[in-house]
């Protein structure tokens, strides 16, 4: 299975167990950029009230084992993690999610615009240049509401930084 197929499989199976999730993080970047960026993990965030016990029970039933903060499966190179919810970017909840269907199931993932915000949050707070590059790759590959990213950046207290990096997100005119 590809990373996206595994994410869709886990998402669909846990949904059957009453656990609603949304994909975020590097795996969302991988999907939106056709693997121009790759990561070893899959971050699925619960959208409603879900306990770690519920997630663990469902993951064990799928053949995963818990190792520290993540889950591993003997037939997969991908790790699955469940960051704390609800899904948010900085101090705001995420907007509408995207839905992609795979042979292995349905996958909800944060929108390209929220994916850029998520990556910029890491850049703003930790000066993580790799996260800035991931944000740029998503904006280059998908339709992203850069005005909304600017509004969000201002609300997070990073207007000055956004003004400096905004040229990275300008699409060339044809």
C-alpha cells in the first residue's frame, strides 16, 4: 500500500468503529504534491471526542502495535500517529476538509489552504525552513487561498513574517 492508501484504509476502518478523523501533517503535503515531499508517518487527528483507548483498540484489531506515540504494522513501512485534536491550525479550527477515495477506503484530509497554514505554523514558531518549503510546494501544486493564509498569519501575530515570504506563493502569470 502507498502512504495515501494506508491512510485511507486506517481512516475508513476507524470510521466504522465510530472514530472520525482527518489527515494532516506531512502526509497531507505528500498527497497534495504528488510525493514531491515524503514523510514516514501518517498523522490522523480525531475530529470529535475520542479516547486513546478507543483508538488503540481499533488499531490493535487492524494488526498494528503501539510503539511509543505511534503505531506500526509488520506489513508496512509507514507509521501512524494520532496527534491531539480537535484539528486546528494555530489558534483556529480547520475549515472544510477534502475527501479523496482510494481502493482502500475514503480519506478526509485538511484542505490545501489549511495544509499551507499548518506548515507555516511550524515555520513561524520554530523557523523550520523545511516546513516553509513544504508550504510552497503545496501552494505550487494546488489551489490555495493566499489571502486567507495572509489573514490567518496576521491573526497569529506573524504579519511581518508573512509579508517577507509572500512572494514565494505568487503564481507566475501566463
